């Protein structure tokens, strides 16, 4: 009995060793990601006010003459640029953070999965940045022009800097995530969870769902909801296009393999 117990203990230790090694590697990569974010933040902090001015420019350009942004809390002039700079540091560090995540999971993937994962990872980053850029250069000017021109004439527009920051960060995140729709659609088709034909038949429901998401993630006005819902639906169509192309290539490859097997 003692011999069997002794032999079981080394086996348990051996089974725990890989888990401990993975946890140590995960901790190391998380620490690297945090360190990179902090380094970027420290490098950007000297320009915190300039960064906030840049983000606030779409609204500042449209404010009526004599209006300005205000701070209603004592610490807002410090906390708002500080918070924005930290978010920008995370935003810039996203490629490195995702690279650390990729390096952690890559050893467990097959070669064909690695070949597919790298383009998906790169395109996901590019689409997220594209969504944020679309929000800043297209959505913000239209949205703020609507807001600043629809109020009563005797009401002065003076937006709180902290409230403005929360508003734009929400939109940045919403559009960044919304622009990931082609990747999600493509992966659903590629994995076999659904088909192009099935998704094509559900277009009316998808369009309705895009407007519902736009309603939940944007301010309660038709313009901002449409500015999010319409690009989401168009990106959904892009995902269908790529999914159709990949499935066609895969079917052709399988047909060629079957012909070779018959020969």
C-alpha cells in the first residue's frame, strides 16, 4: 500500500508541474503587458492636456461663440486628462497585449490554425482602430453639430469635461467593437456553426438587431443610432462575402482531395 501511495505522489506532482509552468508564463506575460502600458502612459502623460484637447476638438469646433467646456468637479481638470491618457496608453498597447496573448496560446495550436489566427488577429486590431477612427472623424462632427444646433436659443452650451470624456469613450468602444462584426461572421461560417445561406436568409433580423444595438450603445437619437447601425450591417455583409469566398475555396479543396483519392 505504501509503495502504491508513493508512486501516485510523483505522478500528481508531474501532472501539476505543467499547470504551474503555464500559470507562471501567464503571469509573466501579464506583467509585461502592464509594464508596457505604464511605460506608454508615462511617456504620454506630459501631453495629457494636448491629448484631451485633440479628443475634444470635434465638439470645440462646433460650440457657439462665447461657449466653452467647463469642469463642475474640483478634481476634473486633473482626472479627465489623466483618465484619457491611460485609456490612450491601453489603446496604443493593444497590439503588444494581443501579441502576448497569442504567444501564450500559440504552442497549443496546429499549424493550419496558426496560419489562420495571425491574419484574424491583425485584421481584428486594424478593424478596432478603424472603428475608433470612424467615430472620431465621421460620427463626432455629425453628432455634435446636431446636438449644438437643436437646443433652445437662450441655452448656452457648456459641456462638462468629465461627462464629455465618458460620452466619447463609450462611442469609441462601441464603434471599435462594432467593426469586429466581419471577423465574428467569418469565424461563425468557417467553424461550421452556421452557413452563408442561413445568415443570408436572416438579413432582416440582423438589420433590426443592428438598430437595437445602436439604440443601446449610443445616445437616444436617431442620427447616432443610424451612424452605428448602418456600418454594422455593411460590415456584416463584408463578413458574409469573405465567408462565402473561404467556404468556396474549402469546398474546392475537399473536392480535389476526393478526386485524388478516387484515382
